[in-house]
């Protein structure tokens, strides 16, 4: 097994159990190594500190998952997998919800592996060559531990391209790729399309936030901007919203949102689906003098990394300024950022600039984040990506 030797001082983050080693931290690689191999990592004097997957093509060539000088035990993946499942037992036994994240990559000590449960199906992503090589073993473990009807791979993420892996989608186990999978979330029914969206078909990370926002919806006119398949819309409908305006660029997502409202018998609530760019539609609404009691902004990642921060900051400020203007005095704004490159305090600062320009006072009622099926290790705060503020707009 090859050994990656770190530059002096670069062992500190490893000792704190941070799982990433950037290329700039590596002094040399001793021994023959292929992408996807497990390597040992040593400090400059040769003390073995940890082990992880190696990929020279990645800006993060080593992703650690095992600390100490002992070799990775042969049962590591099975045991770690079992632990991740045990941690989700609470969710797994909730009759109201049958869609959640089962494995969340580094946070579950399985770097590059995402496993999402959608009722009887599992959707997985293997996002580095080490995990890619483990794929058939992982499929075998999932089949024997969870007995799904099928396992789907959604390996079309951009991360795969950065890691030098081909993109692909398809069925890994079971018969027939399902066109739709019906799931339950907070007691509500949703049709999900395992082919749709940036993730694995549904934004599972917003489950708890959807339930919180629903509590503010009674009698309200709701703006659901970046509505996708209606995750928030269906919840505010359950919360007795008066009417709903949904905006998305994807007609497919809007249509599925309508089906989801219907599936839950909310077809008596006036629903205004608008296919368009939120940035433009909100401007038009402002010019028309339209007002909403409850506005929701859940844009896609505007800053995937810190390098995109400047442009993303302008984007967030722009839509939040518009949404504040469109929210009636005393109304509610729920605004989100799922950009890894923008942290919670930056996001709050952007909202404060928008509030100042809109001439509005804003009270934060809830600070929101991803659900407990997307846990965050203290040693790896980078796993926090979803930030949300539920505010009263005065
Ligand atoms: N709120 C949703 C998830 C939103 S995902 C939920 O709870 O399920 C982001 C959505 O924004 C996607 O559906 C995508 O089609 C849409 N989108 C991306 N850019 C957009 C833009 N400029 N205007 C409108 N919609 C956009």
C-alpha cells in the first residue's frame, strides 16, 4: 500500500480528524498507486496518521475515513454502513416519512457515497474513484440490509467530472427503471422522478423546514419561488394557504408540482404556476405592485465553491431584495442558500444589505438548516451547506 507523506505542519488537520487533504499539503507519494486505491497518510517523519481514498486527478487527492496507524479493517465498510443505518432508525420508523438520506458521505465516514431512500427504492451516488470501485459491494450490502425493490444510480453529478469519472444514470439492481416513485414526507404524498433535478429526485434536506413554514401559512397568499416539484407548495397547502404562486424554469417540475397538489386533494386552493426565470418574474411582479403574505426563495446552488462567491452574492442580494419588496408588511419571508461557498453569517449579511435597500425591518424567527439525516461532524463543518432564515418582514 502506498503512503502519502505530508508537508511539515499539514498533519494538524488530520490529527483533528478533518477528512480532506488538499494537493498543496502533500510532499510526496511513496509506492505505486492507482486512482481509487486506499493509501496511508504519514507526517513528514513517517508516522502513519490515517488512511483514505486516493485520486491524483482531484483537487482533494486524499479523502480520509480511518484514523490511527492501524490498517483499515476488512469489515470497515460493512460496519460503518450498518452504523449509518442505525442512526436513521428514528426516521425509518416514522410512518409519516419514507424518504430520507441513509448515507451522507464524509459525515457518515463514507466519503463520496450518497444513499437516499425513496420508499421501496434506493438512489445512490458514488462520487470518487475509491467509492466507485466499491459500488458492487455497496449494492450487495444495500440489498441484503434494506431489501429495496430497486437501486438506481444518479451518477450524473458535476463532482464526478471533477474527479475524472464518467457520468451515468441507470438501474443497478431490481427490474424496470421506475418512471415515478411515490413517497411520503410529513404525512404528505409526493411523486418523485428519479431522473429529475440536481440531486437524486427530491430535495430531502428541506423536510423539517417545509413543516416549519407550513405553520405560518394559514389564510396566506404564498409565493413559492424555485418551486421544483412543489415540496413547499404542498406543505403550505396543508397549512391552509389561501392561494399559491409557483415559479420555476422547468415545465416538467411545475407539472409534477400540480400533480403533487392534486395527489393530496389540494386542488381547491387557487394555484398559479409560472414558467420563468425568478429574477425576471419577481421584477415584473414588483412593477405590477403584486404583494404576498408568505414568500419562499429556494434557489439552486449559486456558489458551488468559494470561487463563485462574488457573482452568487449579487444573485442572492437581488432576489432577496425583490422578495422583501413583494412581501406585505407583517408578512413572512423564508429564504435559503444551499451554496457551500456562502456560510451562514455571510448569508445573513447579504439579507441585511437587501433589507436596507428595500427599506424594510426584518426579524429572524427561525435559523434553518439541513435535516438530521444530513448530519455534520464537528471535525468537518464543510458538510453544512443548507442555510435558511425564516423572517417576519416589517
Ligand atoms: N424548493 C424546491 C427545490 C428547489 S431546487 C423543493 O423544495 O423541492 C431549484 C429549482 O430552481 C429547480 O427546480 C430549478 O429548475 C429551478 N431554477 C433554477 N434556476 C432558476 C431560475 N433562474 N428561475 C426559476 N427557476 C429556476
